[in-house]
C-alpha cells in the first residue's frame, strides 16, 4: 500500500518527531524523536514533552493533530491545512503550555517527499487511512505477542524516518547478538508493508543462507540479511509464528 495516505501519514508523523527534537534532550540513537502507538485511542504520540505530561499526537480516527496536557486535549484538523499553518499552531500550543524551548521543524534526515510551506494535507481516502491503522494495530499486537512468548523485553516504537514499527533486543546469552524486528512501509525491497526480523553481531547482519525454509515469509541474504513477511493476507497468529521460527533459527545457529 504505497499510497497517498501513507505519504500523508509519514509527513504528519514528522510534526511529532520534531516536537521530540525541539523539546527533549537529544539521545545518541535519536530515540527522543520516536513515537508510541496507542491502540486504545488509535493515535501516534510523542514522549511526554515536559514533567506535566504534555504531548503531541496524531489521531487516525479524526485525521487531526492533538495537543495533550494534564487538563485538556486540543485538536487541530489536518484536512486542507498547509504545512506553514500546522507549524504555527504547534508553536502556539508550545508557548501556551510554557515549554521552555520553541518548536522548530527542522528535519535532520531526508524523506522521499518534499514539504513546502504551501503543501496542504488532504484526507483523500479514509478507507486507506483505516487500513493503515489496522496495520499498526496488527504490528503492535504481533510484537507484544512475540516478545512475551520469548520472554524478551523491548519498547515498541515508531521511528519517524522510515515510519517502521520496531523493537530491539540485546540477546542475553553471552553471544553478543542483538535482534531488530518490526513492520516496515513499502520500499525498494518489498512493494508493500512487511514484517522483518534480523540479528546482528556488532554492526553486521548475520547470514541466513544456511537456514531452513520458513513456514511463512522468506529469508533474505543480499543487502538486508534477515527474514521478511508481506502483510497482505497475513494475520496475528501467522506473523507471531514467522517471528518465532526466524528467531529460533538464529538462536540455534550458535
């Protein structure tokens, strides 16, 4: 689903990421800019931006940004709004909340889209946006289920640069291995949303050419070394099995 609504979602997420960049202390891994997904209200949300719990969110249900404080939640409809108007609104909300720094929309990475001051957001297909929501719900549930089944611990966060829902675990078995997993948006490797898992030793992905075939999904060993599963036609139980089989292949490798 490499769609206009996916592009709109990717760009909307940047306003939240730049709130993290503007108001939070920078972290080496850029995790101050990543986002949480909340199934209960179908939203993306920043970390708390101050000690009182202020946050900026994106609502899938309403196609709005939401400025949340301890006392209220103020919504701003994205439909028909320009980039310049959105930045101005967030800046005003930050001032009203007495945040000690100004809001600054300044990306430190490149996106596949250009965003000029007069770019206008458009809810061109509400059904596509709902499908994107369902994919985020699936990804959240699958990662929670897999981590629980294997007794692994990780935050599950959306990283705004590539808009992947991801988790990361250092494997506690003295092997020096770490595991990255999640759901990615369409790219040059898979022209659809897809689940992925890869294990690293240091910065190098481990080769997969000797692994047995997976029940669901497939191994990749050129460029990206890991396993991928297209989201089309999959479901929670199958996707958890995909992660479990791939993980065990890596663990049994020694």
